């Protein structure tokens, strides 16, 4: 297994993989070419150096997650999910995409769908009948109430609250601590209480 990203989130992903007793061969990172080792693992800087074709995404930014995911699929690499042992994922009609990060103390309720490459960060809650698209980043401590639809490549900042039945359009940004009480159009940025 290769961890794609050797920054702070990469460290957290590595820790969850260690807890789950998953063998990790290396980190892959294009941003810091001088970084040769992280913890006890080598850091590789070119895709052709990957000896394992299994990978986990360990970067936050939605567009970068998507780009790396697609580049690695193009060389027949296989995305794996990281689901922290402390995460609680319902067994009732949950649909999980490929290449997900479901981090420490996350709750995922019944009839939730998470698209490919999405990151649900620590202590976030995704409640019943919610659909989250591909390559989204849900930051630490976010609550998404039931029956929400969050389209692809959305960023939701730390501690935000998305009220029941809200739709958030593709590529939208929700600021940290925002309380979203109305639908958010595609590509919009909203912040505040209530979010505007």
C-alpha cells in the first residue's frame, strides 16, 4: 500500500492504517522533492517508483484528490478505503465509493452514499439519507443532518452545520463554523451564521 500525500493528513492516514494493521510500503509526494523519509517509510516522488499498486489518498483539497486519483487509475493502480477503527459506519444500505478516508470518530448513518475519493475527517457526522458526491472534503467536526445532497468536489470547513434537506452544488465552499440553512448553488462560497 502507498499513501499518496506526505503532509499532515498523510501522517493521520498512516496512523489509522497502523491501527488497522495494514502494511504500508511508502509515501508518494510530488510537493516536497527533498523529503526522503517520513516516520519509518521512504517517500517516493514519481509514479513509476510505486512498487505496490494499491494506494490511499492522503491529501485534502478536492481538486487535487481528483487529479491524483485519476492519474493513479490511469496506471492501473487500485484505490483503497481508509476507515478508522473508531469510525461508526451503519450497516444499513450504506454505499461507499473507492478511495475514501473515513477518519477517527466519524459517524455515518443509514442510507448514506459517499462518492469516490471523498474525505470525511475526524469527529464528523453524516446522518441518514444523505448523498455526498466524489472528491469532497468534509473537515473536522462537521455535522451533515439527514436528507442532504452534496455534489462533487465540495469543501466543507471545520465545524460547519448543514441543516436537514439542504442541497450543496458542485465545487461549492462552506466556510468553517457556518450554519447552512438554505441550498448552496454550484461554485458558490458561503460562510457565517446563517451562511450567506
